[in-house]
C-alpha cells in the first residue's frame, strides 16, 4: 500500500526495484522515457520517499516470510500432536440418517481437549 503519496510512476518504479530490476529497467517499466531512464532511475532512488517505499516493501516481504515460517512450524506441531493423540484414541462410528455407517472419526471434543491441554 502506497502510504507515502508517491505518484503512480514512482510507485511502479519502487515495485520494479523491489522485484529486482535495475534502476534503468525499473524506470522504463514505470513508463519513463528510454532516453532518460538511467538518470531518472538514479534520481528517483535518491528521493527520501522513494527510498522509504522500497524499504517498506522489503520489510513487508520479510514480515510475510516470517509469518509463513511461523505458520509452517505451528502446522507441523499440530500435525505431530494430532498424530500422537490420534493413535491413543478409539474411533467412533458415525451413522447416517439411514443408520448405516457414514464414516469413522475420532471424538472431536476429546481431540480438541487433548490439543489444548498440551
């Protein structure tokens, strides 16, 4: 989110730099002329708001990576606990409206209680 009030071309430049483009390539992608793209690219990166926006994008990416790692660790812990808990529980047969078995499930309340108690 552009919180630094950059114009659309400046924002596009920041996004392109963030994606790994050179200053010249970023300026071209943002719509600046090929004739002046190199100097404009160099000038834009010197602007405090542009530099701050590029840093903002990098920090947001880092936070997203950290959140992904936390989610993966949490998922692994939950799966590990479910596997452990699931081996010690008796399955329950669930019947459909016709009385025929519709599936076999672990008691969910007991499962949730076991997870929360650890």
